[in-house]
C-alpha cells in the first residue's frame, strides 16, 4: 500500500511531498530544542516504527492541503477522467464505423454478385428467362449473338421447371444437328404438351422427356427449354442437338399446314444460327430408328420436300 501511494499518487500530486517538507516550517512555534529531541528520538526508534510514523504523517497531510491545491488536484483528476472518457468514446465510434463499413462492403459484394448473375446468367437457375450474357464478343442471348437471336421467328417463351425428368439445367454443347419429332397424341395443343413435360417431374417412375420447342396445330411455337441448355429428346444426342416436337391432327401423323409453315421458318433460322447445312436436319428416326415423326418416316419424299422447303426459306 505504501509503495503504491508513493509511486502513483505522488506522481500526480507532487505538492504532497512538498507540503510534508513544509509542515515543520509552518509549525514555527516549535523550538530548535524540541526539534532536536524529536530527531534524536526518531533516530532511536526502530526502522519499522519510523516508517509507520512517516506514513501517518503523509496521510495526515491530505486534509491540510490548501483550498487552491485541492481545487487544482480535483481539476487535474477530472481532466484525466474526461480524457479517458473521450478516448473510450472515440474507440466506440471507431468500432461502430468499422462494423458499418464491413456490413456495407458485404452488401455491396452481394449486390454485385447478384447483378452479375442476372446479367451473365446461363439460365441454368431456371429463373433467368432472358438468358442474357455479356462476353468478349458482345451480348449473347441463350448462347446466341444478340443480333441473330432477335431475328428468330415469333415464339412464346415458357420454360419448364428445372428437373431431372425434363429440363436438367445442363449446358448444351456445340449444336451439330436439329431433330424433328411428333407428339404421340393427336389433336393436342403446344400448351397441353408443355404441361405433359412439366408434369413429368412429379411422376418419378417415367423416363425423362422434353424438347426445346413445341409447335402446335395452329402453328404456335412454344419454347420450353433455353437454347443454351440440354433437353431430353434423342438418346445419346441430347448434348449436341436441338429438338422440335410437332403436334398433328391427321391419323397418319401429317402436320397441318400451319404447323408445317412454322416448322420450316424455325428450321431455317436454327440452321442459319448454328451454321448448319440443311442436311443436318434429322428425324428422330435417323438416330435410333424410332418411328418419329411417323408421317415423315413413312413418306420419304415428304421428308425430302420438307428439307427443300427449308433450303428455299434460307435464301
Ligand atoms: Zn421423337
């Protein structure tokens, strides 16, 4: 305790030592004799007692400070406390600012990531219907140069939900062929067939099936899988081909004129877009032998004529 008092408190209150030194002088009425006796007595006292006496003397000195010194001491102490408070407050403000900065940075990074994924989305998430992306060679939509994409025949975009039974959400490789199919049930609309594919995800015991497009009996075109994604239409060729399903009325599977015309326009645009030859248009039958599309498998001349019509449409 004694050591603490001397080291800490005396550093802050140097006047304490001074006042102790001054005390005997202030008590001027003591005679020199009395002083001498006092000093002699104290020299004879054991060191321990002398230390205790000194301590008492020091403690007694506090109430004897002058009013001015006391005020100075209080002011200094108050200033010290204020300074400490100020420092603490500054530290708190700094901590809050750092937290805000950190939170702001995190939010900014997240927003940037979201914007990038929206702009450059490959539509794999299923929610990004536009499928726009910006690469070194300009803007692409569904993996196609924006300028060429805008020339596509009129169609309605109604993508399937991503599911392992119809739209796996996997990227399509380099397109080498376009396949033409027909839907198994006659007299159905494009929308009805889309629903069939969409519902496959809930009927877990069926093989996967889909296409990129369905053309209805009124000639309406529905796009149900983006062109930069794989569809399930031709076993072993889903990775590098695009498929079109066609609806029909006639028992023999022949397409209506409206369906046929839309098909020719779509095939012309697709072959141009992917730099393919008209001979690269295939029937599902040409890869695996399935009788699809029925009429154009049973009528080879009709199939040849169809390709000629595409050739004409491309000019
Ligand atoms: Zn088929």
